[in-house]
C-alpha cells in the first residue's frame, strides 16, 4: 500500500519549493544585471601586471592573460594570442579588463549557485530527498 502524505508535509514541501523558486529568480536577476554591465572576460583569463625596463626607467603595464590563445590580435593578419595588452594602470582598457574579470567571476558564481538550487528543487519535486524511515 502507498504511503499517505500528510497535509502538513505537503504544505511544508510547497513552501520549500516556493522559497527555492524565489531564490533562483532573484539570483537570475542579479546574473542578468551583471551580464548587461559590459563584456565578460574569457573563462581562463586574468589580469597580470608586468614590468618593462629601459635605460634609467622602469614602466609597469597590465595585460589580460589566458592559458591558451584566446584574444584576437590587431594587424594585417589577425591571429589568436594568449595576451591582450591593457596599458598603464587606470587606463580605460585596464579598468575594462579588471571589470570584465570581476563580472565573469560574479556571473560564474551566481550560475553555480543557481544550478545548485535547481538541483535542490529537483530533489524536492521528484521526492528524491531522504525522509525519516
């Protein structure tokens, strides 16, 4: 014979589903907000600082760096490079690069959290969570 589900248990389940759906919707709103703020840096890219030495002078520059060729070069024959020059600290390209990496990190973490909550929702929805035996 099948197990009887109490009205209280069913109400509790619906409340938990609603909480999860609300949290997912909220996180998706945040994710969409950050995606609209500008370009996201590629997944394996980070901002790196490097030094250029000349006689009697030292310059610091920044670049986006990836573990594999990702960035399109400019010039007569465009090709892919592991580096994208961003220039001096505070330049528009530098700030855009840093913000792109930051947005990408935020969006990635939000997506991981959304996926986790969706899995929780599936557990509840399909009765795959463990109950008292």
